[in-house]
C-alpha cells in the first residue's frame, strides 16, 4: 500500500522534479552547436522510471513531439541494457525502437542513487545531419531506412564516464559536417550530468522513499486531472480525418482516419481505417503516432502536467497495417515533422465536433523543412542549410488565428535572415506575409509566410519535406480551409514545380536560381458571413485580403475607395449567398 | 552639490527621497501616483517634502511613462521604411506561439501593416551593396507616411549593422521633410544582427518617443515655473541616468527603468555593506522582480522580451519578473494539488484581509493567519476583516478540497508552496547566467520581499539576507545613487584566429570616446569615469553567445581565447579544444560615477534606542516551519546601529515586515541595514 503523502509534499516534489528537467533543458540549449537545438529548441530532457521507462517528468520547454516518444525510447534501452555502471550513457537513434526520425539522437543514462539505479535520465536532440542520401536527412523519396542515414542501436557511447572514441569515430565517419558534432555530443551528455546532480540533491533532501512514493502518487493525480477534463466532453463517437499530400514517391494522398470514442472519463482512439503503409518516407513509427495523439490532447488541455499518468485515460489501438505503424525497413523521415502534425490535426478535427469552444480550426501544421546543401567556393566549405517556416493558426472561439505560428509539434524559432546569409551563400529576396492565406471564418485563420531565396555561389541541392500543398488546413463549423503550401524553384529562369507539390529532393540549383516558398494559412472558424464587417474592412486595409476577396469570402462590400463598409450592399450580398 | 532628489513613479505610489549631503539628512514622501499625467504626482511629492526647487542641486526621475504606454499600447502612430521584400518581418516575428501548449493567442505588430513601406535597396552580410538605394522611393515613402498621419518614423534595413550608409542616406532625406525629431534609425540604436529584434527595438523606440518627449517637456516646464533651473536626469533601463535633453532620442532605453533603479540601489547599498555578489528580490502585490549583482555591478542583458514577441535589444539591467506577489491566489487543481499563482487577486478585490470583497485566499492572507503580518498594521485595508473570516475562507476555498480543516495548516501549506516556487524561479535566473545562488547574498525589498526573504534564502542555501533601511522606497534611492551610464555594442563576428586585434582596440576606443563625449555634453557633475568592457564569444557553429568581462581594450588573441575557455568551463563544464572560437560582439559601458550619497542618513538617529529591549514593542505568536513560537516584535526605526540579536523575531516598519527565523542572527550595520545570517 501507498504511504500517505500530504498534498503539500506532493506539490513540492512535483516542482522539484520539474526543475531538474528544466535545468537539463537549459544546459543543453545554451551549449549546443546544432542550431536546430540551440535556436529551434528541437530537444527534450526528462526523467523515466527505472523498470519500465515510464515518464516521470519532462522539461517544460521540450519539443512537444517528444512528450510520448522518449518513454518508449527509454523502454527499448532498458530492455537491452547490460552491466550498467554510473557514468554510462547510451546513444540511440533507431526509429523503430521508440524513436522518431534518425536525426533525433537520444542519450539515455542510468541514474544511480546510493549505489542503485533509481531512474533513467534521457534527452533527445535533433542533429543537423546523420548521413543518408540527402543533406539534413529529410529525404523526400527514400524507400528504405538505410537511405535515410546512419541508424544506431542502443550502444554505450560513454562507459563509466569515459567517451568511447571508437564508437565516436564510427558515428563521425558517417555524417556530414562532423566536426561540430563533438560539441553537441558533449553538450548533450553534460546536460544529463546536470540532471544527475540536481536529482541527487532532491533525493538527499526529501529522502528516496518519499520521492518514490510521490512519483507514484503524482502519476495517479495526473491521471485524475486528465480524467476530470475528459469527463467534460459529451459521451459519443467523434470522427475526424486529415490528409498527407503524398508519401513523396507515389503521388497519392494518404488518409488518416481518426475515430475517437468518449466513454465516461476515457478516450479511445481508433486509426485502423487509415491508409496502408507507404513506399516513401511518410510512414510513422508507433512511438511517434502515439506521441502525436498525446500532444494533440495536451494542446487542448494545456494545464494538465506531464507524466505517465497523463496518458493513462488515452487508449490508442495499435493501427496495424497502416502507414501509422511503420516497421523496418519502411522509411520514416517525414514522420516526426509532418505525419505527426496530420495525426494531431485529425484529433482536432474529431474533437471540435464535441467541444467546439475549446478547439480551433486546423493550424498550418507543417514544419516546412527546406534544406539546401552544397559547396561554398568563397569560404571553401560544404554546408547544409536548414530553413524551417511557420504558418497560420486556425481561428478559434476567442479570436483569429496567429500568423506565422510554429509547427504544432514544435516550439522552434526560425533563424534570422541576417544569420542565414552570414553562414550560407544565399540572398533572401523576400520574407513576407502570405496574403489571403488565412481561411475565411467568423474568426479567420492566421497567415502563412512567403520567402524567396537566391543562390549566390557554387552549386547546391535543394530538398524539402513539407505538407498541405494539396489540401489547405481544414476550416471548421462552416469556416473555409486555409491557403495551401506552394513551392517553386526557378532554374535558369525556368519555373519548376515539384510533382508532389510539397516534397522533393536533390533539385540542382546554380548561381542566380531561386527557391520560392509560400506556407499555409490556418483554417477559418465558423461562418465567414458572420464576421464583423468592420473586421473585414480592417483586414482589407492591412492588405490581408483584397476588396474582391472581402466580397467573395466574407460577403462584405466596401465603398468609398475601400475605406468604409457598404452595410446595405453587404446585407444584400450576405443574404443572397446564405439563401443559395 | 548638497540637495539631491530621487523620485520614482510606481503603479500605486510616487516615492520621493531628498538627500541633503551637507546636513546628512533625508526627507521621504510617498504620495499617490497620478497615472493620467505622472508629473502631478511628482510635483505633489516635491511639495510634500517642502523643498525649495531653487536650491535643489539635482533631480533624478524614474518614470514608467514609456513602460506603461507600451504595455497598454497607448503609443504614437509610427511609419516604417524598410528593405524591399521585408516589410512584414516585424509582424511575422520568428515563428513562435505564446505558450508551448495551446494553439491560440494573438500578436499585434506595433506598426500597422499599411504604415510599413518598402524601398529599393539591399546590402549583403559583408556590407557590400547589392542594390543601390532608390532615393526616389524614399522620398515617396516619407511623403506617403506623413500623409497617413505617422508621427514617428523608423528606418530599418537588412544588414545595416554592417553597412549603415543606406539607412543614413534615408535618414538624411527624411529629416529634410519630417516635421519633428522623431526619426529612429535601426542600426543607430542597436548595431547587432537579427532583423526582427533590431527592427522591433527601433519600432518600440519610435512608438514611445513622442510620448516621453511630451511628458518630459511638460514636467520640465512645471519644474521651471517652480524655480528649478538645473537639468532633470532620467533613469534608464541600464540603471544609469541620462539628461532629459536627450532622453527621448533613445526613448526605448527608459523602458523597465523602475526595476533597474531598484537593482541599482541594491548594488550601491550592498556594496557599502561589503556584499559584492547579490541576488535582488523585490516582491510586491502581483509579482516579484529578481536581479543579479556580480562584483558590485548589476548584470545587464541585451535580450529582454517585455512581453510575448516584443524583444528589446538594448542593454538593460537583467531583471526577471516572476508571477508571485502578495496577491497571488491559492487554489486546488483538478488533481487535488494545491497551487499558488500565477493568477492574482490584483488591487480589486485584493486579498481577503483588505476587505474589498475578496474571498479567495492569497499569500498575504496566509501570512496574516500565520502571525507573520500584524492585522492592525495592514496598509491597504478598506474594511477591516476579522481573522476568523480569513480563516473561514481558507478552509472553504482551499482546505476542504485538500481534506484539511485547520486554517493555519492550510496557510502554512500556501506559504511553503509559494516560497518553493519563488526559490525555484530565483535559482533558474541565477543558473541561467551561470551562477550558483549559494555564492550570493539576498537583498530583499518591496512591500513583501522581507517577509519571505529568509525562507527563500534557506531554500536556496543563501547564507545572508540584507534588508535595507527603507525597503519601500528602494527605487527612489536607486535614482539618487545611479550613475550616468551609456552602453555601446558592436558586432564583429569572426573567428578569433582571424580577428584584427588592432581593429578591436579601435572599436573599443571609439565606443569609449562616444560615451565620454555624450557625458561631457550632458554636463552632469561626476566624480570619476569608469569604463567596463565585455565581449560576447561562442564556438564556431553555435548560435548562443557567452558574455564575459575583459579588463582592457588591448587584447591578444591568446588571452581572449583562454578567458573564453575558462568562462565556458565555468558555465557548462565542457572543454572544446576541437572547435574554433568566434568573437561576436564588443560591449562598452561608459559610466560617470556621481558623488556618493550618505545612506546612513536614511536612519533617524533621534528614534534609535540604546538597548534591544527598548526596541521591542510586544510579542505575538508566529508560525515557523518548526512550529508556532512566541516571538518578540521589534520596531525597525528603534534599532540602533551595531545592534545584534537572535531570532525568532518580527521586525515591523512602516512599509514592510521582516521575518527572522529561530536559528537566525540579526545585526544592524553602520548604514542601518539589517544583515540576517542563516
């Protein structure tokens, strides 16, 4: 039986565990080399159960998609771990062993307290490259995981605190721009050391028994809290769907079918009706699939704290034989960045029918990964340049969607243009708001971004894995879909549009060639004809929509050089369309 | 210089302190702030201390005019002229959302889109002109903005930190027809890369410039009418002062000057008492502000984000605001766990004990129930509420949900959790800057700071707590002790092995000259000139920088390399001989030290008693973690210098209460500060 722990001590231990993780996050970010980690915050640190790897606590500023995956990844390490000593650190990036894509490299370390393993500390960081066919790792048309890069099973990179040079040299010989990775490796391991120190202090202070019991109780409490929120949803079956443009190889959309059954305090997720496994890299491994459901629910109920208990009332059937349960050697490079966001979107689209006030229309939901890799003759060096970009968020009951929000699964900031131009031989010709891309609605979607990059020196290869090029982010409750993602490459003045719209790889560009990307806007929320005409006028003055769009999308007629709303004409125009 | 006045305008009160250095006496006043026009409060304060403005030697003013204007968005209409293709940079930001979880929220750019215009021009990252400035475009844009009613103008071009010729030319054209002085050139304010942050800083500057200008002009007129003919000095966010004649030019630098002056006072006071490493902790009604002082100097940052997506990249005293104050609410979440904050009862209804209709327990209510606050001496009470009523609400609103019936037990729990949250935030603030809080003293001020300071210090392993003589007017004291200060930053951004160290020295030299020149022009009387240099470095490929001080301007590559390696090891415990170091930025702070102020004058010798026993005004039962204790209550003003006594103790003074725990020792130092040893 559980010993009685007073609720105050519980709160104290909960904050204490959280602080251990926050300090690991902080140490990792501030000393990392990969800009994907240091600027884009594409990493996560946490504490996991010593026996089953269940999540005990995770840093508040960790990348949302790692919420669920890291406990699965830690489980896989525990199953394989042997002869553990203090100071051991496993490195692993195998997607099928509780991972995401190969670029997310996990460090997993047994945490010893008074000579015994008390828990596991782990972190994940997105490395800029792990080898494979495409610089940066986002292959758009790989058909086997081997083409995507170096795959590491769990191996001890540090043995009793000493870095294994032999394993290190294997890793460094198989990845691009290897010289800086030693910095990330040290930063990633040092963050775990920080965690070890702080966790030990916490245990010294409150006692191992109290902390152990608190962890158990906190899990129970988180489940209780999640159940309290779920209970507010009316019982019933809610269906939603979302589409991935294509798998990058076969130009057909992939469908996610999301059936959510709400019964009392539990949610049951059935995705078995989704498309079968695909040839290209848009398969999702099961850890990522589950994690995407978790993070979608966390976006809806953000105040519920994170530990294994949070997920207890969420029952996800393994979607066997679909592209959401990829097995070796299915390629998976698109799963963490794109498919995960479609899964979240499918959850949103199902639950908006149940609790419209808490939900929102679909966000842009793509990480917008664009990668340019090449050789810069001026500086005599190879480079891999990542561009990520945001898009509009969906309208919601309380207001319009945000413009240029970050991906659903991320919290990453973009790198400033002035920084990218310093590092890479490119010139940005534009970085602007994607006008008209916000889906019309009573509360409209936010806007995406347009950017245009010109190559200034050398030759380069352009690859991209994005989404929502075929279908815009879904509008809800009568709102329109957001604008679609568009990519156009100009080679020697000739436009080239990728066959798969949002995915392609190794497009050769020369000096003067350009890449032009427009990202999606968010979906609209509720009937656009109910939008306050003054707000529509305001949007036209800002240049978000043209006067023509104001009339076509919102039924609002402007007059007086587009300075005022013609109320009468608006009324007539709205009445006419509504009847029709 | 004999008579100096510091006046700080806060949300509720305008605090004023008058130092007379000849007679070594002090006058203090606290009058209600007048938010619609802060100058009324300032004039009322001056009147209430009865100072003759003609004989006044210096007046230093801390104002929240710009901070408030910004947070309430009561700003001027600003127009932007920027590089073709980039007018939306300021609206799009860097792809963020307000919180990690939750897909809602909004952001409004400070310059409306229709007032953001583009002109043909482009400079690359090396400063080479890719496209010549189209001057005809500029003229058209300026005219169009004027027609659209823009009052202030921002000129912001890509890579202007590297080559500002296009910005300068544009400024020249604009100034010829712009009807006022409100023209902000991005690179003049911040000479660092990152277009969103530099541009936003410039936009904020322009938006509050006219507001500040009008305010200062009005205040000066009034002062003049009353016979004050000397210059008015205004506090800045970097903790220094600037002459009112030029303050509006860089208006953005006055944002957050209130918290900065508090930290300045702390640095000055602590330093006189022999503490050079200090965590400052200012707790008020809704939040607390935390700052760091290392080697007697308040830590400065250039990366403040005043609210979501509103970065200000000019050097400012690094103050972190934590959402915990006396009014923070205690509540029980769905998991049955007690939480404190971040929601606050605010001024209305405020804590239960204020009698303004509040029925939700706050930190202040918990302190009251635990005997830490004196129910008869609460300042802000409208209708007295009985302790039993407060206890009743504690049980009803919080206790029953936790299965606790004892109001005192509930109050103790609230306190414990509030203290732990604050301690955690304090620890992260210091760790994020690479410092271990155990090496510091805690300087507590604000109405609620001294109530919690000892508990926080215990939680953090901080050995000593310092409470200044007048914790409630610390910001006003900060105005009086602040130096004249100007900060400069230049981006270098090249590997150290390729750095031209002569050029580095020259850049430092130019920064120093600029600082000296402006200080001379301001004409403020100073005692000595102090120059502080530091550099930002990183390993090649990193995006974060590490800032550390250097002692001189003539640096060798080797010395800089080893200083960087050491700073990096201290901060991260990592050595990276494999990777090249990069010199990113050079910073100079040129500081004009003003004449020292006799802090001891803040004590009133008349009131002091001879023995501790005489200082005692009574006893009451107070809750400590070790249980309830009959605790002596002392009156702060009675305590003589060099007095020493042991805890437990409650020390009451007009604007705060200090809790001393049973194991602590208290000492009053020569300046009247309380030094509490844990």
